[in-house]
C-alpha cells in the first residue's frame, strides 16, 4: 500500500532526538520519492524544525533538509562562549541563525502545509500546541532543552522542549484531526531494551533513566492513538546510533533511514486502526 492511500487527512509526527533527527531526513526522502505529501505536520524539539522546513517546501523538502543537516556542526547549535543566563548553559543565537537560514515564513499560518510545534508549559507540565503566530518563537520553544537552551515566554506562558511530554507527537496529531499518522522516531523500532544494568556511574545511570522514560512515553502514546486510527512507525534501519552530540555521522543516518523506510513503505498494507511497524523478520501489526 502506498502512503498516499492512507486515510485522509494524514499527519506526519516528527519526534525529537537532537542530531539523531537526521534520520528523519532519510524517511522524508522515502516518502517524497513515492509522491507523498502530508495534510498536516506535527513536530517536537528538533522535529519541529525539521517539520517546519518540510511544511515550507512541500515539493522538495528532503533536499532542503539534506542541505541543512549535512552542513550542521555542533557549534552552530551550541556555540561555546555564549552563556545565556542562569536559565541555560547555551544561548539560542545559534538556533536562531539556523532558523533564519531555513527559508521559513514569519508566521505559522503562512506555511503551505498546516503545521504544529509542540512545546511544554513549564508551570503546568501541559503540552502546548503552537499552530499559529510567530514561527521562530514556536520553534525555539519546542527545542528549548531544559537547562541547555533558554525557555521561551510566549502568550504569557514559559515554554520548554516539547519532548518532555510528547517526544513523538502522535497524540497531538490525532487530537488535531488526523485520520492516520506516520510517526518518525529515532527510538529503535523493534529492538528490545538491553537487559544489562548500566555501569554504576552518574552519566550511565542518567542515560539509562532517560531511555526508559522516553520509551515508555512513546509506547503509551503510540498505542493510544493506534486504537483509534492507523498509526505507522517508519523504521530507520540504524543499529549503531552515534552520540546525540556527534554531528559527524549525519550522512550515514540519512542514507540508512532512506533505504529502510522505503523498503518498509513498499510492503505496507494498512487495514484499519492499528500500530504498523517493523518487527523482525516481518511487518508487525498491533490492534
């Protein structure tokens, strides 16, 4: 089944993941080569930036994103020597420059494809769906990694990274009216969580806790949405993930994900609500 045949309106939910989000570009190539254009794009964190660029360039989003990602270096997003304030380690001037060079309009409503950036209200912990108004502040808010990049005050709310509550924003896509959703996530699609206990070091323990938190959140949201509409998780095919701060493997992530997502789409057969994703050795459907 072609992704074009999914029930409309169909949304693409682009998750967070820092530099690992380069894999989303590969999935974008796979979709674009099959003539797919979504009716809605919902993005969280780096997925909000990727999603906004895709919404701005519906006919050639993948090449645009390829140029952005393959030229990106750590100092472009996290420039040393520019401390923001007590609220964050880095200022957001690097991210602002990246947004300014991405060929985006000033307001969300001006994007050719409807778009939502997901942020988190720092006071209430609620997800905040930014679907109108200033685009730059929406993207900065959605990507404001707690403690790393500064919070954004918008419409009287203090906003931080949407990944805190919606790492892969499928729930927001469904609530916005999607009849089906394609999820782009950097979490391994079907591999079990390693059973080994991490080394008793602060960094290893914190990393393990973060993985557990995000996996449980993503699974919960995927299953909830899949009970109501077809929910397709595009595979990346990536087995060895680099560090989230390693900007040197972008090309590998894009190429690998493009091949894996393309092969998956060519054998996708959607028949009603359910969770459609890769499970070795074949396609798994959970209802």
